C-alpha cells in the first residue's frame, strides 16, 4: 500500500476532485485505463470483479463494462451486477482522458434515473511517478450527493488501491 493517500475535495457543490500519486511511470498508469486486460484486473471496489469489459479507446468510442460482486461477505450485494458505460470525448496520450460516465444496462442502454458524470483524468509526470487527477463534474449538487450516499468515495478509494497493486505487479 502506498503512503500516497487519495486526496479529495468538492468544488462548486458539484465537482469532485480526486488526486493520488502512484509510484509508476505515466505511460504505464495511462495504459491501465486504456487496455481492457488491465482494467479487468483492478477496476471496481474490493470484492467485485469485471467479467465484461469492452473498450473502443478513441474519441467517440465506448467503454462498456459490468462489475459483479463476488464477495459473500458483502451480504445483499453478493451476486449483484452493476453496468456502466463511458463515452470517450478527448484522449491525449499519455496526458488526458475525458469521457461521460453513465450507469447502463447489459445492452449499453443508459440508465436515465441515475446521474451521468463528466470525467477528466489528468496524468502528471513526476520524475518516474504519476499524479493522477480525476475531476468528476455532476449536473447538480444533488446528483453528486446521490453517488456519495451510494458509497462512491469508498469504492473509488478501493479501486485506486487495486490500481496501485496492479501497477506493482506489472512494473
């Protein structure tokens, strides 16, 4: 585990900014977000796996995935599937990925009852380490509160812990 804990802050009541430094080169950290074989190994909170991960990594392309709870200790969540879809807007390798993130179903249809999010990932080179900055802009303060109440902050913290573990495996 890293000593580089995630830092989070809320701006303008509807923008969640997360930052963390990873002890890995920027190109490698970027690759973790680009290639499905890597995403399947670390995306999602602990106790969840990614049995479906389709990535069309280009502006206008779609990332469609399923997270499934495989941890019996998570009670009511065990066996649950959570589908998501990202539509890429801007990709500047290895510096930036921006996309709109949606809750979806298995067919990729957007769940209109859940808030979408405008995500911008910035990968900053720090002499062999990488500072990852994730800006998530929600349509309203209420939409941000909805996902925070769902435990999103704990989930993304565990997800980034898993990313760090994956980086340590491959570097």
